[in-house]
């Protein structure tokens, strides 16, 4: 997180920048509303640059997540699957052994593009693996018109809330779980509301199933081999019978497993600044990875409140958690 002064200065800059009616300064918290989505003030500037300047390529693959839904895991899996002919999975020099998964697939909107220009992405060879937390409504239009493929990973909102709370609490000890629930239930959280984020890609995955693969964290955890095969099919690099027979799928599952990644020195130590001016511990992306961990932090009443809101917001769709 940025220190409070930097944050409030930039917030003032954005809100007073004036003229942009899509920014609604209606929060006492960390976020402002931009085109219907809650974003941190610095992120708004970055998203605008991405929307206006990012040049998609038809063969780009976009990994999309709401924060804390398993971005790090998805990056590790997709990188490993798509690069398995270049980087042997059991090789001593596999990039995952020396790079944090977050750094193997760059984000569109991070580091903040007003500080780090998009030209870094332009230099990447095709097909590019890219990631974003943007909801479908904020994606640069070229991503949609060019038909780029999207892998979307979502997760039970209660587990997302608890994971997010831990992540923020690490750097802001005043952020109570009650406050986190209060804001999250109003949709106020980076890239929120979460239900709109989920629903947007859910609908896209139904109308464009060859272009958008919709995955759930809990289902992936329960059936890893099946999902790794599904990912490879969707990414047009299906496993051969020989690979399946030799256990390549299981090797990928193992290399990208929570325990394996968490134990690697590159992920368990040190800090990195992936946003711009906000160093975070590399280990903060690996906590427990337990499905249903919310039960250790939310009372029955808190859980009921969030469940009720999410159910109501998703009603009319077949999407459930
Ligand atoms: P918890 O806080 O519940 O443990 P993101 O990568 O989007 O920031 O999401 C972080 C969440 O994914 C954390 O959840 C983290 O522990 C979990 N995670 C990280 N690596 C994982 C992996 N290899 N497999 C499953 N979950 C993983």
C-alpha cells in the first residue's frame, strides 16, 4: 500500500483533475468509482492509459482474476503449460525456480502505467501471456474486438474477503475484519464489486465459450489434473497421449502446487515492488490456500450477511459459490 500521504495526494489529484464524470468521489475509504468499478486513485490513471493505449494482438492470452482469487497460481500454471516445450518441467533451470510467478506474466495495469510505460509489453514476442484484474467492462476494447482468449479464475467471495483482509492487514494494522466486511459487502474493494466482476466474465464465458474459459478456485483444487488438461486444451497446446502417459500433467500440478511454490526461496523471502512505490513481501502471495478458511475468521452472522448479498446480486444467473 502507498503511504497515506502519497495516497491522499494522488487521490486529490485524480478527484480534482476534473472533467471526468466517470470518476465519482463517493468514498471515505481507499477507492474511487471509475466507470462503475472501485479503483484506487492511482490505478484509475493507469487503467485509463491501458484503455487508451494498449494494443492487443489476436493471439494474446489474458489471465483475468479478481484480486486474491489465485492469480499467482494461475500465472504459474499457464506459464508452465504453455512454455513446457521450451522449459522442461523437471529441469533445474525452470523459470519458476528462480522467478516469483507474479513476475512471469506481466499485468496490463501494473506497475502503474503513468510510472512505467506500456512499451514493456510491446516488446514481448507473440503469443503474449498477460494478466489483469480489470472487469470486462473496463477491458481495452481491442481485447474484445480482436477476440483475445481469456482465462478467468474466480473464488468463493468469503475466502476472497479473508485472503484480501490478511493481505491488507499486513501493511495496515487498523484494517479490521469488520471494516473489511463492511466495505466488501458494499462492493468497495479494488476492482469491485466482486459480484459484477464475476458476472461479467460468467456471461462472456456463456456467449463466447471458445474465447473465455471460466474457472473456480475450489473446483480446481478438487480436480487439479482435470483442470490442467482443460487449460492446455483451451490454450491450444493439448497434452499428447505420450505426455499424459509419462505423467507430465502431474508434474505440472506438483511444480505449481502451493506447498512447492511457497517453499521456494524466491517466493518465501525478499520484497518486490510490482505496483510502483509499494514494496510487498514476496511471501504475502502465499498464505494457506485453504478452501473454506473464511470459517476461521468470520462469524456465522458475518458469513450470512455476505452470502445473502452475493446470492441476491447473482440471482437470475446460474453462477453460484
Ligand atoms: P489465501 O490467502 O486464502 O491463502 P492472488 O494470487 O490472486 O493474490 O491470490 C492469493 C491466494 O491464492 C492466497 O490465498 C494464496 O495462498 C493462494 N495461492 C497462492 N499460490 C497458490 C497455489 N499454488 N495454489 C493454490 N492457491 C495458491
